[in-house]
C-alpha cells in the first residue's frame, strides 16, 4: 500500500538534499508532447504566412477579376486575425471544461474545414471569392485557439528547468510554418498552397492520439488514475507506484486539489481584478500592445508588397524565403538566449534594434519619395533593415511574451489570463494589419515605418521600467513578487526537476521511492531519483 507523503522539513531541503539535474531520458516524453502540440503552432504559421504570398498571386492571376488592395485584399489578410481574436474566449471556455489536449483536437476539425473551403473557392471562381473570407475566418479562429491552448499545455507538462526552452518551441514552430508557406508559395498558386497547408491539421490530430492530458488538469478534475498515468508517462517513470508517490507529494505540498477551480463566475472575475492577479495581466497586455504596434503584421503580411515597392535589388519571393529562414534561425537562438540573458534584457535590446531598423527602412523610402534617384545607392537598405528587424523580433519581442505570460500568470487564473492576452494579441494585430494601407496612404510609406518604429522604442522603455525578470525564479517567487500568496507549504533551494507540469508554486518536487512498509520507524531518510541517484529526505510510513 502506498505510504502517505508528508511535507519535507525546510532543514532537510535546504541543507541535506541535492536534487539531480534533468536528463534527456526523464524529459524525452515532455519534449515529444511539446513537438506534437506545436504542430498546431506550425499550422498557425501557415495561416499567416499564406497571406504574404497568396494575396500577390490572387491579384496577378485574375481568378476573381480586379481586386483592390485597400478592400478585398486587406480583408482577406485581416479576417484571419479577426477570427483569431474571436477564438480567445472560446478556447478559454473549452480549456477548463474539455481539457487542454481535447480542446486542441476540437479545433483541428474546423481548421481542416477552413482550408477545404478556401480550396473550393478555386473551383467556384470567379464568383467564389467570398469562400476565401469564410475559410480565412475559420483558419484564423483555430490559429487563435491554438495560441491560447498550446502555451498552457506546454507549461503544464514541462519541468521548471526546461520551461524556457520548451516554451520557445511554440514560436519556433510558428515561424517554421511561415517558412513552409513562403517556400511553397514561390512555386505554387494560391489554391495549391491552400491544399498543402490543409495537411497540417490532420497531422496534428494524429499526433494528439499518442500524448496524454496534462496531470494538473486531471488532478483538478478529480481524475486521479489518469493523472498518475499521465505524470508517469511525461516523466518517464517506470513504476506506477513511484509516479503515484511523487504526484501525492507534489499535490500535498502545492495544495493542488479538485477544489481549486470550484469558483462562481462572479467570484472568479472579482478575484481576477485583485492586484496580484491583475498586475501580470496588465504587464503582458502592454508588452503585447508594443509588440503588435511595432508593425510586425504590417511587415510580415505585406512582405512581397514591401519588397516590390523597394526596387529590384532582390526578387520579392526570394526575399520572403530569406526572411522566413532568418526567423527560424533566430527563434532557435532565442531558445538559448532566453535563459542566458533573461527575458527582460532580451525584450529591451530587441525592441531597440527593431526601432532603429524601422527608422532606417523609413529613411530609404523617404529618399525614394523625393524622386531624385538618391535611393539608388541605398538599394541594399530595405532587405538589410527588414532582416535585422525580423531577427530582433524572432529573438525576443516575438517569443518572450508567450514565455513570460506562462510564467507570471497566477496559476489559478491561467486560463482566463491566457484568454485575455491572446484576445488582445489578435485585436491589436487586426488593427495594425487592417490599417496599414491607410497609414501608408496618410503618412506615406516612410512615415508608416517611422510610426511603427516609435512604438518599438516605447516597448523598450516600458520593458525597462515595468517588466520583471523571471529567469531562474520559481513560480512561488514570481507570485510573491506581485504580492500574491502561495499555497506551497515550503520552498527550497533546489530546482524542480520532476514536476511534470504539476508544480506551479515551488522549486522542489523529487521522485520518491517507497520504503519498506513493515518498518517501525516514522522517518526514512532515503529516496532514489529517476536516474538512480540516492538523496536524503523525510517520509512518514
């Protein structure tokens, strides 16, 4: 019979216990689960990469007659973002009622349907342009839902020491999806591109069949046996009993029970407005505001148009592929730097680089607008400044809000907080993408980039003044930073190397090995971690 696990004394944790570092064997299933769910992020990248290359083909092909850049094309571009905004509340609702994994599966069906509808527009031309609107809304809804669900899933299945790396997998897969779309768009027309993008939701649905629901969600829903099995698989624990012991320990020390989410909606929103819960949300909303109004959607969604307007230094579609490759490379770099330099430092540096790059791009177009040919000697500047801008965005400003948000949200309000952040992300993005053409007309092309550059500099200043550094801090320390109270009964100096996503408020959560149940002592000072290393602890028998 399993022994009851009691809290470990502070003296044992702080003075006598050395928690072993994570190994690939322990983390391999967490990595696999992350790769599978981030296929959804890859799909999100295809949704927003599609418009950058397909809209240019739509205009040139004449499949639907003459299309206006300010009307039809801008709506095709922006409706996906509007759909993503609408997905936030729906994803948050499903997340707590159906589970993280099942919600991702639910979104896969309309995601595939959206691409099918867009392909059918080609069969219905020239009258079927409205089908592109419908397809873009559907794919946008699913893309937005994934960006609520996937960060939460990753957070709840990853150990604290891996959360920076695994959290960065989502933006990496997103930009990989953009690269996939940009590359295919160079050789395919818009209809074939839509069909090839439609393969992604099917791959995601297949992959989701082999990974479990998060242990934390299952514990909260009082599905104990499933939680133990999920925890066992995620942490590569050989024995069900050992997994159960560790899960019992973590739940007892973190006070994670099936009662945690039993709050009325009125009480829920009232608590959401308290400073310890609201402050992290305000910070993330501000970071996302500066991220989006820094012009990333204007640059990525209208990439071909920008390069075509910049001259003949490089072929526009080639430039988009180079840009997507730069995104992938620098997101990978971000996975390293995020835990080396820290979240706050990267945000400040990358916002500054983005601002300078956009001011440089604006200067090029200003010289071109003068009409005296002086921009000829600066033909290298558009590709250089845009690639620098994209590199900085991919390294810090793009991925960090998602990593930072999953770290600073109060664990009890993660679903609500993620919903608010993602909704804001998409509504800001919709505003930027829909108004880009109007801003370009009103301020000219040079002024539009200076306009966005000013927001990048504002983002650097805000990050310097208000964004907390979370590198190396446990969830408990972060909660205390915002004036919240933790439910943890202790804290330690170790790193959480076995939490499997359960631990939200403490650093320490070892793998426990049961002692001899016939022993007559009340303290057993030995436990063995998953890699066989012997440590000291206290365990009541």
